[in-house]
C-alpha cells in the first residue's frame, strides 16, 4: 500500500468514525454527550488535509453516511407515489445538494483558515460550520434537519442559553468543543513540549470558561423560569391525535386494510422495509359504503367530544385533519348546515364538513382546525380561479371561522415548486417555458403545488390570550417561528402530518425541534401530530406529557401564557451574524499577512537588485580610478625620463 492510498483510507476511516459517533447522539439513541467528541476525527481531517480532493472525499463520505441514516424516511415518503428508483434518487439528490452547496464549501473554507492561521484553527470550524448551518435554513431549499445543536434536545441545563443564541448558537459550542480537543491532539503530536508555552493553554481556558458560564446560566434559568411559569396565567388546551393513515386515498371506500402499494421487483423489496403501514390501528368496521374521509372525520368527532368533557378553552387538530375545505363548504352550504339538512348530502365533502361543524357546536369550545383553505384568486389572468392553501382555521363555538393562517414555509418539492412565486420567470419567455416544464415534472412525481401564505397570523382568543400556529415543516426554523412570538403570541401550537413516513424516527426528529422553539422564545408549545408525536413542552424545554404513537387519542395540556420577549425573539440570529463577521476578520488577517509577506518579498527583491547595481557601479568606479592612476603614473615617469 503506497502512501497516497493509506492517506485516503485514513480520511475515510476518520470520517466514518465521526458519522458513527454522531448517529449515537440523535434519535432514537439520543446519547447527547457523544456529540461533544463525535466530530474530533472530522476536525483532524480538516486541519491536516493538504489537497482539495481529500476535502471532497471526506465531505462526501460524511454527508452521505450520516444523512442517509438520518433521512432514510424520505425514501419511504416518496415510495407511496413513485418507483423505488425515483424515491432513492430523491434522497440522493438531497445528499448531493448538501455536499455541493454547504458541506464541501465549509470543509474547504475552514481548512484554508486552519492552514493559514494554525494558532486560531480551533475557531475556524465552529464559526464556519455554524454559518453553514444557518445558510442551510435559507431560501427555497432550506432544510434544517441534521443541525448539530438539535442533538442536545435532552440536555436541558446546556440548551437554556438558546433563549439568547438559538439552536445554532448551541451548535457553535458543540463544534467548538470538538475543534479544541482536536487542536490539542495535533498540537501534542506535532510538539511534545507544546504545553511548556503558557499561551497554548488559552484555547482550552477560553472554551472551558464558556461552557462553565453556559452551564451556570442554564442552572439559573431552569430554576427561575420554572418558578415563573408556575405563577403565569394558564389555559387548558386539548390535542386530538386521530392516527389515520394519510396514504389511503380519501375518496376510496373504507376497508380497514392498511396501505399497500403492491409493487414488484426492487420497489417491492424497498416497500417491505419502509412502508410499514401496519403501525396504524383500525377501530372502525367496514360497511361497504363509508369513505375514508368520512371515517377519519367521525373519528375526530368522537375524540373531540370525549376531550370536551375537560372543558378546554381550545381544541387543536393535526395538519390536514380534514382534506375537505371547512370554510369553503361551510360558506357554500351554510343554510343547510344550520338546519341539519347537509347530513343527508350525497357529496362526501359536504357531509364530512357538516360532521365537523356539528361536532364543534356540540363541544361548546373554540377549535384550531388543520384543513385546506380555498380562496378566490383575484388575478384575472390566473388559470385556476381559486388558490389552495395548506392552512389552519380558528373556529368559534358556533362553528364560524374567526381567522385563518396559510402555511408560509412550504416543503420544497413536496408542497412547493421552484420559482412558483417568481412573477418574472413565470411570465417572461423563454424562462416561463423552462419553469413550466420543471413544474410539470414535479406534478408527475406526485408533488403538490400549494399557494404560499403571506400573513404571520396571531389568533386572539376571546378568553383574553393570543396564540399562533406553525404548520409542520415551519417549526424547524427558529428565526421564522420567533416572528409570531414577537408579534404577540403567548403560546405556540405546532400541527403536523409526519405519519406519511411510517417512521418513529421522523416523528421524533421533528418533535425535538420544538423543544428549542419553546426555549428560544420562552413559550409553552403544544405539538400535535396525526400519529404523534403529540405532546406538551414547557418553556424550559421540559416534555410535560405525550401520547403513544400510532394510536387514536387526545391529550389535555395546562399551558402557561407568557408575554415576555427573549433576546433571541427580539434579535433573532444575531449570534450567527457574529460568526460571519469573524470569518471576514480571519480572512482579512490572512490577506493582510499575505500582502505583508508579498510586500516584504518585493522589497527584498528590489533591495538585492539595487545593492547589486550599486556594487557594480562601485566596482567600475574603482577600476576607473585605478586606470587613471596608472595613466598619471606613466605620464610622470615619461616626464622624468625627458628631464
């Protein structure tokens, strides 16, 4: 084995060790302390690699191995609509983009800074990778899954600082710990007497002191916030977990059988291990008449009536609890609803909406319903006269819609198409033809094309408190969620439909993100999923209560209402901006140092030239003087002879 091959194998091994350790930190194992050492091998690669191809290799191995484990449920999500090849291609595309757009540039930049400023290399990885994680949350392709800070969701004393620096700030200190340890490992390997120099202790002291301050802050906050929370006004909220298989077509006759795609070949093999729809529990008996949409609405009705006995001020349902647009069918058939005539309707959507309407009136409380929102399109040139939103509606105890919220952050590819809100590209040849062709391919792959919401809604409850709702994917973005709290929300509700994946891991990964939203904004959060995780999280990130997964049930939460605003809520990702500034400062130091060296080289170069020239001129002058002296001597000698 030659030296180059052993170097390549070493990079692969170190990258895989980091992946294996990092996997232990995330669900389902959740061994959070491991993340503080998991990235040491990867840091060593970044510090020592001396070829771009080594950074490319390490970033590919790390991203493909770690994120394939973390996001395997994406393929299960795709399998319900597409062949196995397309489903795994979708996962591959996500991983490829993560490498190309984010991790490879982060590897290269942190490696460059480490080589140019070896004494500050322990800072290069935390600031660059924290900035990179922030970039991963931006734009159409924003995708925060796998952010290192989320691995600390069950380390409450450490993550209380998120109310100042957010989850990305927590990521910074996890990266910092790994980077400092790797720095000292290499420092000792390079010079066994390195610790004789007291300056070498500065990184350890600075990072150690930072962690101590964070822990002390966390201990104080846990005590003071819990004490404060007990004194805050509270309200009772009921969460309805219907646990109905979303992959069963809503207009099909209910059979009680779980979803089966029934593919052959590779797709059948993939479905066997990923499409585990047997998780769902069927309670209703098939009657050969009722459709799936009617069965799920009746299940919601039964659970809501049971939950109403606890007299909650608000009842919350999961995302798309009904695919029948509640307000649309209510407005179209209000009179028949009020007189109960709609119960005999031959149209399932009208009948299903009436069941919900009647249930809401009987429970005598307020409801937050996850549903499709249909609104008239005011654009006269629109192909469709209506806009369709994935949204939620706030409904009073008489069944009337008081306010609504339409989802703003749509899942790329699943709910939104690229450039769908870009008027220039949609209406300007030849770009419009290309964009329309892209959208058509997304439609063929089963992707939805929801209209993007515009308004950050804060609902005003008649009981005197304000609240907001986040729909599924939106709760993964801290800088997005804080805007609702800044606008006055005293508590937050997350409604989601994660059951598409048939994966416990996908449910948990999403739920634990809400732990950080609670701490960042110091708000109690109720998280309501179709099949889980349905639970109540306190403002300190403590999980107060949850329901079992994949079981129809309801949960009663006693939710604290807080009006105070945290530093993070007010200023958002200010800590990340300091990371960007730090990157530019380090690059300036490198450039300044390089210019200084170049200037010195140029000065030395010209100094040597001028010195050589002066030396030659002096030599010529000496030779000239010698020649003149010789001539004068000859003349004097000749004169002497003449005499």
